[in-house]
C-alpha cells in the first residue's frame, strides 16, 4: 500500500509503477491520504501518520510506503525543515528517517521496522517527467516545448533538484509554458518517459523503486 497525496500520484502508482513491480512479485496499490470526502490536499504529518498507522495495523502481511511531495510539505514532519546546507536528496532522507523513527516507536509490535518504507518525492512529482524532456513534450502533445523543457532540465544536476519554490517548482514551470492537467497529462507523460529513464536520472527515486523491487515475503 502506497499512501499518496493526490490523484496524480495515485494514477502514477497504479498505472506506471505497479505494473513494473509485478515481475518482482510486488503488488502496489495507491491510497490517497485522508478519509472519504477529505482526501488529498496539503499533507500534514498528523494526517499522514494516521494513515500509515492504519495500514500497518489493519494487515500484518502488507508493506506500507508513501509518495508525498517535498514541495508544499505541511506541518509537523519530524526534522522539518532540515539543515539548509544539505543536498536535496539528504534533506529528503532526513525527513524519511524522522518519519520512520516515529512510526517504529509508536507501534513496534506491528513490525514497522520491516514493513514501512517512507518516501519523499523531490521536489514534486512533475520533476520525474523532466527525466526525458522530449518524451514529456511529445506525450502532452506539445513537441515544440521539447527545447524549453530541456533547458529547464539542463539548469539542474538532476530532475530531482528542480527547485522548491512557489514560482519555480516543476509544475509551476510547466504551467508557465502550457496548459497542463496534472492527472491526465502527468500519467501520459510518465508512461512515455518510462521508469527506466526516471531511475537513470533521479537517484533518490531510483533508490525507492529498488527497495520496492526487493521486498522479502512477510
């Protein structure tokens, strides 16, 4: 079970990530954070931890992971904000470590040290799509934006470094260039860009997928 922050991530997990994991006998299903009628939106730690604990308690034979964006991270996350001098990937790992430690401390009898795999997406889901700017532009029927997307990608070491800012976060950059539907266009683009390219370009994301591929049977 992968707890996600919205419909975009739900579609990505169910339609792109899950099929790739089948070959590893791992069957991923996304669940949007929150209760019916109050799903999605800004992710506070109180909301996220409540859902993590619920999943881990309900079935001892499932793993629980998360996919929430660093950009716009809500209140209460352990260790947030991290030291400013850390690289982006280390900032994400520090938050993941804080979440992991808190969950393990709360319900040790449910084996969270084995069954819980926290993941924070740097800096936003759309960053993954810049792993292949040409495929991204083609997928959303804007091939003329290939060079624009490539320029954005080339300004950073990795797509995961495209920054956390209200004006320049990945989705903000896309919407400044064209109309963009996060769920529909985001899923089409992810399928065409593909997990192989995303893993090659986005090391933090690649670490997460590798862990999911290698989960032992409970």
